[in-house]
C-alpha cells in the first residue's frame, strides 16, 4: 500500500491551517508586538515534534542513527529556509496582511518556486510540455485573482 498520499494530505491540512492559527496566536498575546513571541512557540513546537520523532526512531530502531555531514548540512539549511519562511508569514501578518491574503499568496507562490528549484536541482530527463508551463501561469494567475478578489 502506498502511504505517501496520506502524508501529503496531512501536510495540506496542517499547512493550510498554519497561517490563520499563527495569526490568532499572535493576537492571543494581546499586543501588536507579539510576532516574535508567537514565532518562539512555533520553534518550540518544531523542537518537540523533532525530539518525539527521534525518540520514536530510537525506540523502534526503524532507521540507523547516522549523521553524514552532507545530510546534516542540507537538512539544516532546509530548516533555516523553513524557519525564515515561517518568520516571513509572521511578519506579513504583523504588518497588516490578513490570513485571507497572506496564505493564498504563500501557498500559490511556494509551489512555483519549489517547481523551479526542483527542476534546476534534479534536471528533468525530457522537456516539460507546454501544458506544464500553462499550469504555472494558471497558478500565478490564480494567486493574483485570490489577492485581487479576497473577501473583506
């Protein structure tokens, strides 16, 4: 049985709820200057999930506990990119963006960047069809429409 679609669905639900949740988390501190406090607890949660996951690996012996330098370096850089992106969301909300505009832009723009970076890193064996490029343009246009016609 293929499990990866369930993990994709989990990610869609979690990341889809992230922006409204962090927005209300910031407001829950009762101050306009609460963005970094909210971000601190995002970091605490990342650390807790990482520690629990590593604990599972240790107890179940499901993976070897080896840490090659290349994997450590790239994974750490990925973590920095993830944290910087989360911080960008936090500050976009702090400086006047609403979850109704920030989230659609982030979650429409990020897949476009992901596609370009993935194609640059792991070159496709054959050129993508024109429909692939049409999809990229449609995704960008969709993000622009969401921003233009967002509810007030």
